[in-house]
């Protein structure tokens, strides 16, 4: 049975999807071609031409189609010109190492990484994705620093993830990446020798996407987003555009309730504005309901996909504490926190080390002191913002527009030190 289960993940599903699709929307005809790649079988070395390995799970067929002719002009949407695609246009030439035929999640993770990075092109940045959500995102003075900061923000979730970089990969970065297990590494270019460093992991997919350099120009390009229903129906919507491009696009929080006016008393500093922008840009790629915490250009805690906002704010805090403690342990002892616990239980290490890690994490509140709290929609009650305030956040960003916005404003003004808050006037749900 164990061998059968392992074999499931090595299986290449049959593919009964047609080689071409033609979709007619109004008077527009869109022609798509199924993407396939000739990749050597990892057992026999024989070239196998196949598209996606499988879908979200090994028992689901899947296919990737690239737009080859036609374009769509509907509700202000237009696709990237055929021939200039991103993920759907990846060729064998761009797969510097294919590893094995990619699955659906490899490409959807990469696509969402680009969705985040397109707002972060002003400086070196790294996004590590898992299950179509960011494990961590970080800026850096160099691309190596950006990767290292992102990886250390969540070493646990980054295992088996998809890494996308917005600058060419150099030897320093390759050396750092090579010590970890990733499924995908994508960058606009790979400097000489870096592919050899990464290729030690035979199943790693190494993808060169030169058009990552052009990501910034896709920030203003809407596309049509399709959702298929169980009964074969479709919901069609425009993709969302990020309305926050600079600090001037934020609005200092204010509200009127029962004739009384409430205004946030402390304006953001320049440093806070930088994290507010960074955090809101990352939030564009996080599954809702979500709350994230960022500090100094790196994610500290990411809460995703929850039903209530106070709950997801608490989950993001819990994750921040777990990831901080793990990173602290790794830096100090060279192993992760859970491995350290096992060694303590086996009598190989002193429990004092665990107590020290725990105490330091609590003392520093897992790096949340001075962080910025970002929510993809308004806080309906002050309990959500109180979660962040108790952890020492310095700024809060959310859509605004709740009938009880005044409660959150009061909570920020009452905090010691005071917390600043800004509205985006935009909800960014992503499902």
C-alpha cells in the first residue's frame, strides 16, 4: 500500500483534453493551444511529450492552454498579446531543468507569485509560494538578501515551494537556494554556473522567464477571470487592479458615528508608509479572508482563507510566533525548532535551550513589535485590530467602510504608543 501511494505522485495522468480550444465571446473568437513539453522520463530517460502531469491532485486530469490568436475587449479587459505570455507561454527552452512534467499547482503558484511581484519591481524581491498563497515575500538590498529574508520568514512552509525572483539569479543566491528543497525556481535570467549549482536537485524545475523584467507594465492590465460551477455554469469577472500605487493613495482613517467625528490622531511615518505599500501589494496575492503582518519589507505572519477576521488575525500571530521561534533556533543551533524538540526528548540536548528560545520569542513578540497589519477588507469590529495592537503593531491598513470603523480608530488612538491607521477604499478579496 505504501508503494502504491508513493507511485501515485510519480504517475503521469492520461490527458483527454483536446489539443486546441476555440472560445467565442460575443463577436470575439479566442484560439488556445494546449501546452506540451518533451521531457525525459525520470526512470528511463525516454522523451515523453506531455502537458501538465496532473491537476490539483494526482487523480485529476489537467491541461494548460496558451492564447495563440485573437484577443478580448470586454468590460475594459484585454489579454496579454499572444506570443508575449508569461506562465502559459513557458517553453522547453525556458525550462533550464524540467525535473519532471509540471503539475497544475506548480504553474498556478508561479502565476500568483508574478501577480505579487508585478507590484514590487522597484527593488530586488523574492516570493515563495505554496498552495497559491505566499509563504513569505521580502525585499532585499540584493536578490540573495531578498531570498534569505523570505526563506527565514517561514522556513517550514517554504519546503517544497515555488520561488520567483524579480532579478537575475546569481551565485550567492543559488548557493542559498541549493541548501533547501523547492519544487520551482523562476527568475528572469540565471548567471553562468548558477544552474549547475541548483541542478544537484534533479527534480527541481528551473525556469527562465525573461518577461519577468516587464512585469511592472502588467499592473494596469485587466483580464477576464472565469469560474466554472458544478452545473457547468460560468461566473465571469474582471481581474482586480491595485488602486494603491503610492503613499498619496492612502486615506488617513476617519469615520462619523451618531453625529460624532472620529479621526486617527497619528499620521504614518515615511518608514511606515513603505511597509504599508509593501504589505498591501503582497495582500493582492493572498487568499481571503486574510490578515498579514509585515515589517521592514518582509512578511512576518500570513493568515489566509479564514471565515472570520479576528480569527485570521490571531492565526497570523500564531504563525508569526511559530516561524520566528523556528528561525531563531535554526540561526542559533543549525536545526529547526521541531527537530530541536525531538533531540531534547531523546536526551541529546538540554531543555534550557527550548526555554531560552521560547522566552526570547515572547520577549520580542515574534518580531511583530513595530510591524504593519494589513487586512484585505474592513474590520467589522475593533476586536480584529486589538489583536494586532496587543502585539505592538505600529500601523494598520484596511479597506475601511464598516459601520463601526470608529471603534477601530478609537482603539488605535487609545493604544500606547499610538497606532496609525489608513484606508485603501478598496476591498481585495481573492478566492
